[in-house]
């Protein structure tokens, strides 16, 4: 019978999908469990390339996601917390760390009935995760157990899907498939599903069922090792300098390592066979995977510094800016710079309002809120730095006052988006709530916010300063009144037992931050739209 006719497709696809979902659950729960301590650990233990390798290996072995570790280290490089050459060590080590899954599965996964582990883990993990507060560390731990159980269940599905193949398929038909074809298949398949761990599980299942030879499996895993870099390469396109450097470093390291592994595939497997014999094909495969990644580390580690210098040469410092006007004008050209700054800060009003409305779940924007918030923070920092440089120039007294107002407005805008950001996660949680009181309260918040933001927008269209003052005073009064109304309404809900204690605290916090965000937005607009003397009166 034909190979493809023998595979139980839906069981195989279901197993693969379940495995990928489980990997995602395990990864997110471990990150939630570790939290800030994990980030501190990464920063502390990546001071040198060698420590970076050890850290990358250890953390990826635990998280089982080289991309998470790599991207986190990438953010530290961008923030100047660690050097690029130390980050390279983490990248090298993360490749070795990803082989840990293979070791677990090869030593345990095919030796016992996986259902004996899967069902208890899923049952206990899911039930206790559902019953315990989502903010508790135990909740993340039980989520991890459930994810681990789903991972074993997915692997079991793939094993069962391959079972009929091993019983009815003539393995000799795959002998002529060739090392290069296996390599290409591993590369393409992993690039599509974006998980070398999943490819390893499939390969181990096929090897365990005697569907492919150890040589074919080894070539397939080499291809998977290279295929996993495609995601990083795509992620680096159009990204920051550090992101491009990291994605290119990841690709170069894997490409060179995998080509060497492909060339040395026969002698390496002969060496492993000499040590282990031919009775342990699964162990032989994962040992081969670890061995060629370890050889890659030995090859690259001594040249980490020149490698980092090479990356810097082709991706040198490029100034990234989110501003529109001030980037075109030298701050030492005072008159032109002040005009550019005025325009830039006026644009910021729209940016802050848009960011806040996205945080409040009122406005949909193609990019994520996190991206919107981080970019606006960068923009505010750029404008702030530009204003400080302008202050050092010889300018008239009135202009100096105006620059002081601009600095005040930037501070208010920063506080406004920070208040909105701090309750974004609460609003997402409440948006999906089945509690009618919560839904009703959030709808009321949104309606009031839409109205007040429409009115705030109208301020920027006014030219008469007296009208601007009246409008700002009116909106501040509305904001104060709405805060009191919301607070009384929340307390009434609680008194009539329509609200739990935890939801009471959350809603009071949301109400306070909405008030604070709107108040500081109005104060920022006041400094932009009015003169220093008039602003004091409001």
C-alpha cells in the first residue's frame, strides 16, 4: 500500500495541532511563573558569551522555546542592558536547549503508555487552574501541568497515527528517498509549522515505528534545525537594528552548523553507533541532534566578538524616530526648531487620545496596544530630549516660558497614557465577563468616554483662547462629576450584592485611572493651547 494512504490523517493533524497548542500553553505558563525573576536571571547571567551559552541552554531547556528566550534577550540588547556578543551566546545556547524535549520524549515518551501521564495531568491541571484565582502563582503552575498533559496526548495521537504505517508499509520504498530530500523536507515542514520540537516529535514517531532509517531521521532533523530560523528572519524584516542582527546571527549560526552536520552525518552516526550500538535509535537521534549543535557552539564561541563586530558593520546604528517634524530640523536653528516642536506637540494630542481610546477598548487599531504604547513612549522621549536641547539655546524669555510649558505637557501626556495602560488588562478581562453588572458598567464607561473624548477633540479646533479656557474648565468639571457618579454606582452595586469584593476593587481602580488619564490629558492640552499666564488660571 502507498505510504500516504496508511496515515490516519486527522489523528495525525489533531496530534500535531494539540502538540503545538500544548507547547504554547507550557511556554506562557512558565513565563508567568517566572515573571520578573526570570528577566533578572537573564540579565545577570549573560555578562559573558560563555555564560550566555549556559544561560541560553538552561532557560530554553525549561521554557522549550528558543524564540521566547531570544526575543527577550533582544529587548535587553535594545535597552543597553546586555552587550550584543553576550546575546549571541544565548542564541547559541538556545539551539542546544531545544534538544531537551527530544531527550524527554526519547527516554520516557516511547517507553510508557502516555495516557497514564496525559489524562491525570490534564484533569488535575485544568480543574485546579479553573478553580484558583488567575492571579495566583499556583494557577500558572496548574496551567503548566495541563499543558504538559496536552503535550503528551498530542504525541500519543501522532504515535497512533503512525502505527498502521509501520504494520503495513514496505520500508524499503523509502531507502532511495535520499539524505538531501529528507533535509529539504525537514526544512520546509518546520518553516511552515514554525516548531522544530514538533518536527522532532514526528521524526521520533516515524523512527520508533521503523518507517524511516536513522540516517533519514538525522537529515530531517538537520533540515528542521535550519527551518526554525525562517520565522526569526521574517520577524527581522523591517525591524530594529538589534532585531536584524539577532535574526541574521541565528540564521548564520544554524546554517553553518547544519551544513557541517550534513557533511559529517555519516561519521557522527558511526561514532554514536559505536558508543550506543544499534539498539537505541531514538537515543541515537537526540544525541546526534545535541552533538551537532554542541559542535556549532564550539566552532562559534571563540569568534563571538568578531562575529558581533561583523554584524555591527552591516547593521550599524540607525537612528529610529517616530517624530514627523523635529527630526528634520536641527535644534540649534532656534526659530525653525521651535516651529517644528510646536507642530510636533500638537500632533501628540491626537496620538495620546488614540492610544488611550485603544487602551479603553473603544478604538480598534491594526497594531497591538503594546506596540502603540511603546512607540508613543519613544516619541514622547524624543520630543522631550529635543525640547531640553532647545532650552539650552539663547532664546527670548517668552519662548523659554513656552518651552517650559511644552515640558509640562509632555509630562502630563506621559501620565495620561500610563494611567490608561495600567487598566488595559482589566478592561480586556471584563469585556469577556458573563457578569451583567460588569458588562453594564463597562458599557457606561465607554459611552461616557466617547462623549468626553469627542469634546476634547473639539478643543484643538478652537482658536479663541477664552473659548478654550471655558471648554477645558467645563470638561474638567464633567470628568470630576463622572468620577463621583461612577464611584457611587459601584458602591451601590456592592451594597445590593451585585458585585464581588474583587470586582469592586477592580472597578474602583478602573474608575480612578480613567479619571486620572482624562484629567492629565486635559492638563497637557491646557499647556499646549494656552499661554503660560492663562494656563495658570485654569
